[in-house]
C-alpha cells in the first residue's frame, strides 16, 4: 500500500525515508545538533562554555574565569633572580652605580656639612673664644672661681694673679713675666691636659728655651721643673699669657682674674663669674668681663648651625630619588614581566624575584657607601663625633636604599598582563 493509500500523515510523525524529529531527548547513539557523537551507554561531556584550548593557552577556564597559575618554589625564584643578574638582564652594575652617584652624593654632602659644623665648633674653642675672663684686681676668690667648674656648661675654671718675675739663665737679659694660677686654669687653656708638678710654659716660651714637659730650666732662683706646655698662639687672643711662666698654687686667697671655659656658649652661664667676686669698698676699679678671643664672634651656637644646615633634608631627597630609581628600573622591564605573567608565572613569585634582584644591586651600592662615608666622617675629630657623623650619612643611604625597594615593588605590582601587547608596541 502506498503512502497515499494509507491516508494523511499526522504532523510530527516520521515520513518514509526521513529521520525522526530531534526536538526530544536524543537516544543512544545520537548526537545533539552541532555536538559530538556519543557512544551508546555514555553521557555527553558537559557544556561549560570553555574554549577547548583554554587550558593549553592559559587564557580562560570554566565560566570564563582565569586559569590559576601554579605556585613557584623559593629555589626557583632565587635561581631565576640570579640568572637575571648574571646575564645582565637586571642591569645591576649600571643601577648600583646610579644609586651610589645619586644617593651617595646626597649622603656625602650632608656628612661634609656636619663635619663643617663640628670643625667650626672645634676652631672656636681652640681659639679660646669660649673662654670668659672676669678681671678684678685683688677681688677674685680663688676657691669660688675653682668651684665654678662644677656648674653644668662650665668645663674648666681657674684663677690667675701676677707673681714674682722670673729670669731664665738661657736669656739672662730677659725677664719673664711670672704668674700664679690655681690648678683648674690649665684645663681652660688646653682642654684635657693633665700637668705634672712644675711650671707651665707657653708654647712660644718653651720653644725659645728648648724645654718640654719633664725638663728642668735653670733660673735665677734655681732649677725649675717644667710641668706642662700650653698652646697660646697669636690669633687674636689676649696676650697676657702669650710669653709667660705660670706657677700653679693652691686655690686660696685673692686673685686678679677668673677664667672659665663655657661650652656650649651660654651668656646666662657666663654671668655666674660674678659669684667669684669679693666685695672691696675701697677699690675704685670696676670688675670687667670679656672673651679671651673675640675674633670669631661673641657666640657660636653649634646646635643651631647643625639644625639649620642646608643639607638637613638629604634623607627626604634620597627617598624621593630612590623611589623614582626603583620604579624606573622595573618599569623598563615591563614587557618582560607582562610576558612572564602571561606564561602563568605567579605575581607573588615574580614580585619576590624582582625584590631579590633589586636588593642585590642596592646592597652593592651600600657596601661601597659604608667605607667612603666612614673615611669622610673621620674629619669630625673625636671618636664620638666620628661615629655620629657617619651614622647621619648612613641614614641618608639607608633611606634611599629602602625607597628603591619600595619603588621596585610598586613597579612590579603595577605591571599588568592585559597590557602585554601595549608594552610590545611601546618597546
């Protein structure tokens, strides 16, 4: 019987020679439109929307999520950093040189400025400008004057008066000015000197006599032992002790003047010299107070000079330059870093690698700066000043080095894989 003889075919029914509609569930051995053929007894693979090669190229994963990069071992990160340094990829030598020149120069300039302040203070004290003298003939109590050395800010104090003239047999025609002084006066003339028993000679007189501490000098009163030689150059200071022999005596009785060395210079402390006076109504002479040497000014405020030095912001400048140097050093390698991120290198591992490379050349610059600054700070004089000046210079170096590491980290974290082709075009 033909199809027409069987009557009309219902809608949706299979016609002879045609496949059954596929709107319903596919049976075993069938495949959905456009999908893969499945074998009987197996289920079709899930359609998760992922590109078949997403895993291979590292682009996207299930649900368009980025494929997670594998973690790198610490040893791999270190070895990769070392290879970059060894092959010159890091530009370690160049960047270390730039850091030494830029940040090291700031540290050197600051150290020299501090050394200048220290040298200025030393010159001021060596010239006797920090010594104050109260003159009042026969009105100065020796014991009170010596006691001023116990006051904060007064480093030495001693009284002086005219003594008997002295004639050295080396110069029989020349009469030497003789003085008597309490023991504390020598420290005001020459800081830190400890005298032996005997006369104190000025350096000029000792040179003329050919005498040194411990020697004996023949005088018209007998042999006199030299206990100390004090410096007293002709640099503007009062010449009262310029060519004199001073005999140390106990701090008893009255003297003509009281000498004190005040450091730091403080006008209020200088007024305490008046406490050594003994009132003498019969004396018409008025007490006077003066500097031993006024050539360098009435005062020298070392603390103000240090605080107001123009190089004080050196650490701040080092931080700014260090941040810029660290950022630029990594930014120049943005194409390399973006490519590494595209190759599924973890960002954390890449950042640590960059930090290790940066720390290497920063450390080399620091190693160069340490002895250089130590040598420059040696001009500060005393060991305490030497160390503190060096520490100030190293503060600038460390500030710059730390800023370099921060700048490098920012540079690494600001590099984006999605900008890979942009970096490629900008290379």
